[in-house]
């Protein structure tokens, strides 16, 4: 009887979905939240435009978590799901995923944009040297 109870418990436990995008220190935002965060930013921002079905986006999510953990309050890393925010993705001409947008606190500096997976060390280098 014990074995069958354990089996029943195991059967009802859902396994973690492969390709799940984690959002720990990196905050997921919608278009409105992003607009407010951009207007009120007091530190550089890294915006990750991603999709849950995108393999490189899953890898990028882990790298951005590392960046946020290493730099702490020196940077704000956020994520925007392009499937949920398709109008914003179209407006910003997001085509390749993941797309990272680096935004300085200095509004006279243009935002930097990259497409594709970047290691945490590269993201940190861009933040420290370009923003």
C-alpha cells in the first residue's frame, strides 16, 4: 500500500518544463511597466526581449541572472516576453531573439542593441565600458 501511495504522489507531481525562463533577480515587465522604468531609471538598464520557446533565450536568462547577481544595484536587468508584448516588439523592430538593449542613464547616449546569446562576462563588459 505504501508503494502505491508513493507512486500516486509521484504521478501527480508535474515535472519542470524544459525551456522555462527563470525570473529571479531579473524582473519581467510588460510594455507599460517598461515605459515607467525607462522614464525613472537611475542606473543603466539591460532589456532582454525573449520568447519562452527560444532555446538561446533560455540560456540568456541564466546569463542575465549572473549579471544582476554580480553587479547588484549598479544595473537593472529586465525581461520582456515578445509573444505577450507583440505590439512593442513590432514597434521596436525586434526580429532576432534574444535581443538585448543596453540603455544608459545618460539620455544623450544612444541605446546599444545586440541579437543573440551573450555570456555574462560580455554583458558586464558592455555595461562597464559603454554605459
